[in-house]
C-alpha cells in the first residue's frame, strides 16, 4: 500500500516461478484534495474510505498485509509484515 497526496495504491503480490513475485491484483483510488498534505494525513476518514474502496475493488481474499512507512526526514522504511513472511 502506498498513500500519496493524490491517491491510495494497493497491490497484491503472488509467488511466481523461482520465487519471484508477480502482481496478482492492484487498485488505485483517488483522494480528495488536501486529504494528505506535506506527507501527513489530514483527513483520515477520506484515506480510510479510499483504502476500503481499493480493497473491495481488488477482490482479494488474503489476510496478510505489508506496508512501508516513510518519513519526511529521509528514506527510512519499516517492514511490518508478519514474522516468517519476508
């Protein structure tokens, strides 16, 4: 999942040949203007609604989720996948 100032992007990956990931499903949902400003969520309800619309549109049945978090101070990302799924 990626949340930018203009949209929420969701992707579901599946294991392909030789353990390489392939895109199984994806969705992009637009956000209203000013829902995210300068990398900060300012309208949580709008972002949640967009995530829920995208999740429904993808039609995924998976329960495992992962996401990266970036902060304005640099390129730091954290891995929040359940243990044993990396």
